[in-house]
C-alpha cells in the first residue's frame, strides 16, 4: 500500500515538474528575445542612416541583430530593432529626429509600432 501511494506521488511530482520546466523554457525564450532586441536597438542607434521614406535595414549577421529606420514627416524617424536568433523575433521601436544629425529619444523603446497604419509597420 505504501509503495503504491509513493508511486502515485512520484508520478504526480514528475508531471508537475514537466509542466514547470516547459513554462520556464518559454520564459527563458522571452527574456532572450527581449535582450536580443535591446542589443539590436543599441547597435542601430550607433549606425549612420540616410533619410528615406521607405524602410532601410542593416543586419549584423554574426551577432544576429537587425535594425531598420524609416523617415516620417516633421523630421521624425522610427527605428525598429530585432534580434534574429529567435524563432519569432521581438521588435522594439524607438522614435528619433533628423535635424543636423540623427538623434534618438532618451525615453527608450516602445513595445508596439506607433504608426497608425499597420502596413507602414511591416519591415522588409
């Protein structure tokens, strides 16, 4: 009887740990995607960009980073940054201005594309 009860408890514990392991791996993947996107954004702010109305992208292949910039009216620009090592890359957005030189907002990143039309947010 004690052996059967112990076996049932061990089986329940195994199922619980298997579920928790899956959740942990999902959380780990989300943290890696976020950090890769932050790295891509930091790299993208250091590049020299020319104003263009269409998305222009640069890729740092060995690090798995991609940054894209698009010029908007009123001398504004939008930076989209992705870490390419992820199955579904997370995109972070950041506003900037193009005057004498390109400067990005010190307020950090935006989770979703701030443009009103979804088609404008599609990266090449």
